[in-house]
C-alpha cells in the first residue's frame, strides 16, 4: 500500500474517533445513560420488526443466553417486550415499547444536534466536500444503505 493511502487511512481513523467521541457524548448526556450493549439491542430490533432471540444473538455475535440476559434487563426497565410469534408460537418476537421508541428518537435527535454543532463550525464548502467524500467512501465500501435514515447504525 502506498504512503498516501496509508496517510488517508490514518486521517479517516482519526476523524472516525472524533465522530464516535461526539456521538458517545450525546449518548452519555442522557440520564440515565443506557449501556452501549443494550442500545445496540434496541437498534437491531428497531431495524427489523421480526427479530427473535436467535436472530438477535446472531446479530450481536453472542450466545443466545447472553442475548437473553440483555433482553431481561431491557424488559425489566420497560424498554422491550417479548411476545409469542404469531407465525410460530415456539418463537418469541422481540418488540420495542413506546418508551424505547421515544428513547431512540431522542438519542437520534441529540446525536444529530451534536454533529450539527460541530459541522456548524466548518465552512460550508468543507461541509459539502465532507458529504461528497463520505458518499464516495460508502460507495467504495459497497454500502447499499447510503441514504438510509436509521441514524443509529454505529450504536
């Protein structure tokens, strides 16, 4: 790999660290802060309304018992419901509650506000360059979700 590409990779890594820091600060500003693993569970379920325990465990890359313990905690705090799957009563479907939907929307808004604050300190031409560069990166990475609006993919 040539030095220029290595330098670009280092700059991207540094920028990603900065973005993650801004997003984490937005998440932690909520009281009480939801642990990252639980937030990831909610984000996965929000992205697929047919999530069951085995699909969740697979998405988290954990054993089903670990996924179940995460769900136990979320259910105890009123952020998750387990219901029998109408297509197969042996399966349990995981559903977000109204409270978890509000939490995710509130977090999405806080994250966007935090990013907008940082972006607002950049000149408009730099903002446009950033958008073009991020779109090109997503295309090169083969990311077919470009333009998707879940806003929490990195959670």
